[in-house]
């Protein structure tokens, strides 16, 4: 075990931890907004569909996309951390 291995392992663990911390909040917000939008869609269908999908994006749909994008970016950070950690096993 060399100093390079240890540094890569620590960096990988740090990236995964930061990515996970950045992932939790947007993912919870995304799930909540998605569930709320499903309730609105069911209610509008029950009332006879007062809104059509051609009306353009709603504020909720924009927020859903933003939360999903933030969660995806954090997921990429987690994947990079796993890759750096695994790289630590192959560096001599």
C-alpha cells in the first residue's frame, strides 16, 4: 500500500460522501413534487381536465426538472468517487 493508493481511496470516499449529501435533498424534493403533480393530474382528470398539456410547462414541472437534474449531477459525483476509489486498487 502506497501513499497514492491511500490518497485515491480517501479522495474517492470524500467524493462519494459529498455526492450523497448533495443527492438527498433534491431527490426528496423531486419525489415530493412528482407525487404532488400526480395528485393534481388525477384531480384535473376527475374535474374534466381543465388544463391541457399544450398550455406549456407549469412551475411544478420546471421545479421537478431542476430537482431531477441536481440529483443526476450528484449521482455523477458519486460515480466519480466510486471510480476514483476503485482506481486506488490499481495504482502502484
